[in-house]
C-alpha cells in the first residue's frame, strides 16, 4: 500500500471524489482516505501508478504536501468537494 499526504482535503465529499477519480486509473485499487490526516492510500499493480496518482490528485485540486497549492488547486478542490457530497447523497 502506498500513501500520499495531500492538501485541501476537508471532508468526506472530498474523499468520495478522490476515491472515484483514483479508481479510474488503470492498476489502482483499494483506495482509502483518512480525512483527519489528509492521507490518501492505495494499492497499485503498475510501477508508473504513483506518478499518475499524483497528477490526478493535483488535477482534482489535491496536490501532494510540499507541492504548490495555487488558487486554482483550491478552487478545484471546492468543486470536487461539492461534487463528492452530491455523489454521497
């Protein structure tokens, strides 16, 4: 299992969006989110998956801790959060 700590993770709505997004990447399975610690964990069957996961997370508004957290990332995370809340209902 691999784990990445991300920025802008605020709630279960965010977590739902992240899970759905990461499961769309070939070779990614068993995605779990710890909202309290902002950690995203997953199992990968592909070597290049870590790079794909980081790119996907950043594109959804959840860059890895240590990466730039631009206003665009923050705005995307708010949209992802809202979308994830609608999915959960």
